[in-house]
C-alpha cells in the first residue's frame, strides 16, 4: 500500500516519554543492550548467523547496536536542541540570513512557517566572499545531512568524517558547506514543512548571490532525508527557470514518503533484517515533518512519483541491503525516462542505510570511501 498522509499515532507517547520515565527506560535499555550485545557477539561468530553472510563480525554487531539505540530514541521520543552559536567552529561557522521574500514562492510560501536565519559549517575552511568566487574553478558542495528531519546539525562531531571524506574527492581547492537546516524535531523551535526546504533555498542563494559562486561550480548533495531537500532544491530552481547546479548527489535518499511514512510497509520489507531503520522511527519523523492532513505524495515529499527534466546531472548511491533500495531504483528509472536527463545509479552491495554518514559508526568506513570514489568518477565524466 502507499500512504497518503502520515500515521496519526506515530508520535511516541506513554510513560517512557515523561522525564522520570525516560530516565528509567534508558537505564533499563542500557542493561538490555549490554546483555544483547554480549549474546550477539557470540551469535555472530559464524558468518551464516549474521543478518548478511557478507558482513564482517564488526559490521553485524555495530548495525545491531545502531538499531537498538535508534529504538530507544524512538521509545522516549528524544528530540535534539539546535543552536546558532558557533561553539568551537570559529570562522568555519556562518549565519545565513533569509533571501528576499520573493525567493520563496509557490510551495515554499507558508502562512505560519517563514524563512529564518540558519547556520552552516564550512569544511575545511570558509569560502571568502569576493575572493573565491568566479576567479576559482574548484567545486563547492552544498550538502544537506540526513536524520529524518529530526536529528543532526552538519557539525564536525556528527558529520565531520563524511564531510572531510567528500571534500577529499572533489578535487583541488574543494570546499563544502553543510547546512544546519531547521528540524521538525527541534525542541527549541520545531519546524515542519516547508521550513527545511526554505532553508535549502536560503543556503543556495547564499552561495550564488552573496559569495557569487556560479551554479556550474556547485554540487548539491544530500543523504537520507537530506536527499529529499537536495532534489527538491533542483526541482524548485527548474520550476522558477533559474540556473541549476552542476550535479545533484543523492546518497540513500528518501524519495518516496508514501512508502517510508508507512511503518508496516517498512517493517515488512525484505531488507528489514539487514538495516537499522525501523518503521516506527521513520513514521514518527514524517508525522512531525508533514502532519496530517498534508499529503505525502506531492512532488517535494515524494519526488520519485514526479520526475522532471533537468540539466543537472543526478547521481544516486544506495546500499544494497537497505529498506529504501527499491524506491531508489524506481526513482532512477523514472528520472531516466525523462528525455535529456543524465541519471546514474551506484549500489554498495550488502550495505545498510546511509553508510556515507553512518559508516564510521556501523563499521562501513571502507564502504563510505567506495561511495565517494564513485562520486569522484561520476563528476569527472561531466
């Protein structure tokens, strides 16, 4: 089945979401996880008993652990606090102001959710206004991190491994800007649709209008839910008749919300046993991002259902063992069916969801390196 609106009861509730209840549940869960970890460490010694026979013992154990940790996060309904303070980032941290109101038209115009200031992190160092603009030919990556619109910020303690790895393959002088877009799960300022999409436009216009980076030097990218923002940004520019980026990199992208927002569909997928994503977590993320009665089958939430022509080359990278592999394949097939589109697909066999971002946590560091090597090869062909 395909879901048209988010599940009404997807938000975590009950005693475990209260302050004392959450603490009690975390303590109990730590005990359960430690016992389960010991049992799994023994169970997974024979490769035949691992979720995938191709996985190493380390990958099987860490993926099991990641799934349990996400389960606890969902149990207690934990949301992240976001801040615009630079912390230890210094000049690498930038505050980006919204563009003029006319930049947010059509689906990005909203009576309640308005464009706001956002933060972003430069890797490895800032791009200077008026210095690195048209004079340079190095690539600039504008990246939107994953996290189900609930977590993550693009800062080094969360995304440094992936950001540095991507930069290392983009060529001499390459830099990337990782956007701390507003989250639907932000405890300080929960921001549903279209807030994150407004922030995607804000950050892109910051590069083109303030830093004067020409679109042919910009590579837009996103992993998981960030992939929704990346392809949505390209769509929006196409609809407005504006120049689009050189390429769009979609890593384990969320491209069909009608599937991902349905907890039952996700949980009965054939790759469920080899992924760390559970249906209830995915459903919760979309419940707060696109609450009913908002439809999930629109062109920005489910781009796979609405292919469009674009001059931007699109590169999709997927894990062969993740639950959204099929929707990634469908996205590629449909966008390839549009005349003039350049779309490529690369699959890391036996890998779970988004090892580009989570590779260092789930034992897929080499897999993440293979992904960015594939990105580099794709970009050299353009």
